[in-house]
């Protein structure tokens, strides 16, 4: 798959959400789980999505055109250092986004491979199951573990989410590990898309 990705727009409200004419993949996860880094990895660009060491930077839905599909980067959830009002606003944005589930081909749910799923992660999975939205768990930052530790952690992450290990892809934005597996998954999704 040849990718020539570009940023399209940011949306703060439901009225600004794009109504895609091609398959759309949503990227969600806790604040600082590596969403922007994953987008840059897939795009083969360093700064397409703005990364930050401070969690909670993505506050809008950011749309990227990847040619054959759109990618929607959703606000991170679960960041403690934002106000309650801001958290409520993010939750409303996510609810409004997922209200148009027929427009979402797949969701990549990101989680740090070194951590067990949080309550927020499990709530997200429950939500996706309830609404029958297909998803895969992307276990990021796998370069921080040895090859043996990775296998153990992929199994632990899969078990934590109540999924099979085949539904968890270990990735590293630093080394590029897992990129081919993700691109294969995206190709398969695009072949299934109506």
C-alpha cells in the first residue's frame, strides 16, 4: 500500500465532523498512548500529527487523508490533569463522533504495551462491543521491552481486554515494528469496506 497522507481539518463540534465518502478508521486511546506517533508512523512522516510529551494535547477530532481511507484522530481520554468540564466536553465529542458508527470502518484502540487496560480502556471496549463497531487493540511503545517481554505483555493486554492475541498488534513508532502488520490489517479492511 502506497501512502501519501495529508492533514485535512480539525473538528470541535458535531457539525464540523466530516461525512466521509471513503472508509474511515478512528484512532482512540488514553492520553499519551501514542496516537499521533502511530499516525506519523503509518504516514511515513515525522510531523504530520503533532506529538507532545505532555498528555491531553489532542482536544479536537483531527482528520487525515491517507488516499484510500480517512483517519480520524480522537481526543485522548483518562487524563487526570484537565478540568472536569474539559473531560465532559471530550466525552461529548467522542459520543457524538461514534453516533455515526456506520461511517466508521474500524477503530484502532491504542494502549501502552507496558500497562494493563485502565477502567477507561475497558469502558471504551464495552462501548465498541455494545455498538458492534469493529476494532483492534494497538499495543504501542513495544521498543521499551525485550522480545520475550513483548510476547508476555501482548498476551496480558489481550487477556485484560478479553480478546484473542490476534486482536492485539504490538507497534513501535521509534523502530517501525508492527507497521507492516498494521498496513496489512488496513488493506484487509479496505477490501471488506462497502
